[in-house]
């Protein structure tokens, strides 16, 4: 199993699409399901780490992913748990501002590090703050120079400010950035801000055409160089299309990938912080191999591409921050991704038959913190 460990709610940035939204007026959510938030939840990890160790010892193949806030605001806990926790592998999602302060012997224990970066310097700094891009690039190059050989994922948040084709190609075409993989997640249907947005126009005229162009460029690269680029919204669904497999929620939320709150309660998703009616137990007495499954319901239950998408987002399906009009547009972006990959499938199959690429080239670490479906 995979476990996101929430170390702290604290963060050293105030990004446009994250904490800055606390200062915006929001619409009323569309969901009629009341969400009760546990106001007693501590902002920092408040349980004895030994309790966590005993919990994950019951799992034959546990993975720990450090999460926040910004987990490196508690790098003391990161170092302690990497040294002590009986996990098979460690991962982390970080803004990388403090990444250079972790000792190399700790950094080099991680199999995967996801770093928040939105594309070019102007876009990243515009979203995340002046100087962030240069600091991130300096720090990821430092850990590479210090021997880090694991997977380094550029994890983009995309909004109406993003030209998705340009942003992805910029990161992919600059190997000096040191990233081995790229993922992106749309800022959509997470807060009640649809009425403030130009999302519909951007999705139609920029994002959806950009995705189709990126899929073509992705397969062009296979044909030209024999390389399968690790762009997670493409590589994970395409692997399943090649094998004819169906998927549950692709991030693993609610079935394989759970989050441990700062007080030890277990939630099905790391952004479902404090949503106590969805807790599936506590680390003091839960069995990690037999946690309750939380399915994605609602509109997803009758969707024609549910087994491709898996439901996109468990949190959004429960809270429904956007009204049906906005949700339909988000689902349209998923349908666009599905159609683009399905159209590319025969070409990918032909490249495999011709020996230009191998089906094994699509193999990747599952449930590594990438939502997969943007």
C-alpha cells in the first residue's frame, strides 16, 4: 500500500492556485452531502512516529510519501522517518525551496521526488512567487550533483495562464533541468471559483488543442528516437490501453493510496484533510492491508469512460465545488485526453510491432503521487 504522511499544514509559499484562494470569495458548492471538518486536527504531526512504524510493519510492501503543506518545513521528521521507518520506498511531494537542506544520504534514499514547477520561469514565478523558478532549478541540480538517481517529476499545476503545449515541451526539451518525468494537474473543481474564471474558453481554445498536439508530439518522439517520454497523463492510460486493462481511480485514492492525518487518522486522499466522516481508521489499530475502499460515485457511475478515467478526483466528486456546467467542461477535457490517446493507439502499437519501442518502455511506478488524469 501507499501512504501519504501529512507532516504539517504549514507552507513557505502562497501560490495563486492554492493558499491565495483563501482570500477569494467562493460560490456555494453544488454537493448536497454535508462535509464535517474536524476542527481539532493539529497543524503538525502530533502522534508518536513509533505508532506509524508499527502500523506499516503490518504491510508487506509499504510506501511512504511525505506531504504537507510543505513537508520540508518539518525536515526533522523527514530525516527521522527515512532513517527509522520500515518502508520499502520513500517518496515526497515538495516545492523544493528547502530541498538543498536535506543531507544527500537522506535525499538519495528517495525513489521518487515530485517537485512543483509550472513551466517557464515567468509562469512559475507568476504563480508561485519571484525567484521560485531559479531556486527550484538550483536545488534539483544540486541533488543530482550529489548523487540522486531516482525519479524526479516536474509536477505542474495548469490554469488559464498556462499554454500546456509550450509548458510541457519547455520542461521536456531542457535536460539541464534534471527532470526525468512530467505530470500536470488542472486547477479545476477544487474550490468554488468557477464564476471567477475563464476556464471554459481556455479549455476549448487552448488546453484541449494543446493536449492533442502533445499526444502527437509524444508519439513522434517514439518514432524519431525510440524513447517513450514519461509524461504521466499519457503513459499510465496508454499502458492500460495497450494491455486492454480497466482502471479504478488512477491516483490510487480510496483503494491503494491513503493519507495519514497529523493525528494518525487515515483518509482516502491527502486533500481530504479533516473530512472525518470519510476516515477509514486510525494507525493505532487499523490493518493497512484491509482498509475500507471509498468508491468514486455520483455522475461518474454512469460515465462511458469511467474505466479509463477512474473518476478523476474523489474529493471533487464528493464536495462538488463547481456547478454541473463547470463539471461538464472538466469532464470534456478528460474525454479529449481519452480520444487523443485512443486515436494514437494504433500508431503506438505499430511502433511496438516494428521494434522501434517496447511495451516494457511504458512500465512505471504506480501511485507515486501523480493524479494521472489532470
